[in-house]
């Protein structure tokens, strides 16, 4: 589990082909790796990946073909990734509970400066649109954010300067693809309602 509070940005240095996926080498300089061990989980732009090797500031992860097919940003050398280590039970929950399991890929409609902040508008896949609510939580590239407005499949978020400065969201532009994870609460509400209908039949 994660909180959606990005601790550092890393950069993909190398991608090696595996039989069914790839091995990523990420330069995680800036992320405190003192307590990280092989087998630990680190979110890379919202994707929960398992550490398979450590060498100084470089961390390696194996990524399955299935994960590559349903996410974005993990397939290109030089890409910047948002990094967050898995939560400890005693950690502060500054964002919201995030699983690191991406639900779908959204498309940036616009990324516009508004005063000191930025207005980010994203078009969600049709299958996810119903889970996104005004003032609800959404994870974009691993960043916990609050939805300001929802209209059909599009939703908008206000990004404060700090968030833009310390994450890879600063690189967004119209047409960019982003990893989306919906709020856990929405999943359970849907399941409970569906079960009530099923059990009533």
C-alpha cells in the first residue's frame, strides 16, 4: 500500500528484454534507499513494482508484459518516474490509500497555468469515468490528488506549485498519457451495490 505522496523522481536508465516483459534499471538518486531490500515494493509512477536488485542509487524491477500493456511511462529509457516506497503501518497517511494497481490510462486534455498553480484536465477511459467524483480522490502517475470538477469522462485537478515541482506531472501536455488509479472506496461501493442486486434475484 502507498499514500500517493511522491518521495522523489527517478529516471529509467536501462530496459532489458525478458521472456515475457522487461527489467528496468531506475536511477533513484534522491530516494532514501537505506531501508530498502530486495523484495520490497516501490511505486513507479503509480505502478507497484518489486525490487529485484540494488546497486547504489540504481534499483532494478521486473515488469510483466501484462503490466506494460495496461500502464504508460515504463517502456522508454530516459523517462522520469515518480517514486514512493511502500507504507509502514506507523507512517502518516498524507494522501489516500493507494494500491499501486493501475486501473487504466487517461489522456491529458489540457495543462494550463492558473496563477501560481496549474489546471489539469484528463479524459478517463469510459470504464473508469463512473468511479471519479467531485472532491473525491484520484491517483495520477502515482500522485494522490483531489478532483475539482467532473463532466462526462473529463475531470479537472488543481496542482499546486510544490506538486508540479517535485513530480513528473510538470512534463505533461495535451495528449500525454497518465496512469490512473481510482479510489478504493468506489470499488467497494460498486461491489456492494452489485451484490445486493445479485442476491435479491
